[in-house]
C-alpha cells in the first residue's frame, strides 16, 4: 500500500526486514525507530510517517463511534460458563489480559483451553483464528490440546496445526519472537497470543536491585510491543504472571500476602488483571483484580481432563 503512495519498493523492503509488516506498524512507530532502520534517512522517515498517517486513522473520533466499535468486539470463551459470565463473554480481543496466581491455580490450563476455543466459530464463543503460544517455563503440552479439542468436537490434528508454538530461552529472545509473530500475523488470521509466563525470564536474567531499572525498561518495551500487536491485529493477548510473597510489616495484616511481580509497569500495561487462587478440592477461584469495565467480583471454575470447566456444586 505504501508503494502506491510514493514510497519506493526498496524502502518498503527495508521496513519489512526491520519488522514493520503492516502500514499500522509504520504509523504507530516513533520517528526514532524509523531512523534506526538501515538506509532510511531523516527526510525518508518523515515522508514514510506522513504517508502512513494518511492511511491509518489516528485523530479524534466521537465517543459514539468508539462505543459502536466496542459492540463488535469478539470475546473468546474460557470453557467455563461461570467464568465467561464474570468476564461478560470471555477474554476480550484487542486488549491485554493478565492472569496471575501461585503455582497450580490453573493459569497454564486456561491458556491451553483458550488456544482451542480461539479456533471455534464466533457463534460458539471462538475467534475463528489461529493461536500463538510463547512458552518460557517449559509447561506447554500439545496432548492437552488434543483432549480439549475432543471435548469441543474439533479435529485434534487441525487444532494442533493452528497453534504456532515457540519456546523463549531469555528475555531478549522473548522480544525477538514478537517480531517473528508480527510477520506470521501479517500472513494469516490469528485470534490469540499467549505468553506463559511474561515475567519468568526477567526474574532470572536480571537479579538484584542494581539491575531493577534495566529490567523494568526491558519489560516495558516488551509489553508495549504486545500492546501494538493488539492494536494492529485485533488479537486477544493473554499473559501469565507469577506472584511474590510480601515479607514486610504490612504482610502481617494482609488477608492474602501474595502480590503479582513486575511492579507498576505490568500493572499499567494490562487492561484486565485476573487473580487466580486455589479453592476447595479441584475448584479454583478467579477474581477480577483490575478492569476498566468489569466490577470486582469472583467466579469459581474447575480443571479437568477436557480443560477448564464449570465447578460442580
């Protein structure tokens, strides 16, 4: 499209090589990041940005238009009707949903279930698209996808073919995988991006107070990139987060002394934050921790062979 607006084919190729796969990506980029592309001068950067801005609406619109656009937002089913009701339809596309909790609370199982429901028709609570899974903890199990697919009456082979998987080995690699993800999303329709967990590698790659600022800046860039993927491709982004026990004086009076790691950076980056904790027996409890639209309330669900299901009374 940019070529039709007077940008040369060689410059478009340079932008593609630098990870700009859509006109939106160019329009949302800062001038600094365009100048970082090899062979793009200041004059070229200005021209490219100006042409991209003409193609992507970036000005003011009325609240009515935004309201109408939000009515068409697709929600991905979690597999549990109680949990879907709590989230008013399921996981929202076009935004970042963060799930945090201690181990064995169902974070990874929820991610696996969403990978299957994302492929279902919109009428059945799906997104009619592929899923992309970035695993940092080594907990991705394709056999789980097979049993969840059988529950929903989908062909397990098709479900597995439609999930793109990558294992991230360090925080820089995690960032590079997002650039590859953008290239794949420009080629075919994706409905979901899962990063499980978004923070695990930062806990080991950066240690001590001395590296805290560098860690938070890197994490902020990673989350900003995820937000851009939401804006560009309209996918649902689900990230999982670990918790840390508070050991200061305030923990004595806290009902639940666990809090999500990542500080304010991750708190401001995700639109919806869900806190998962263990319930009685096989049940788990999901609480809306923070959301711009959903009230603070809870729902119970259970983990079964066929994924996330409603808790049995």
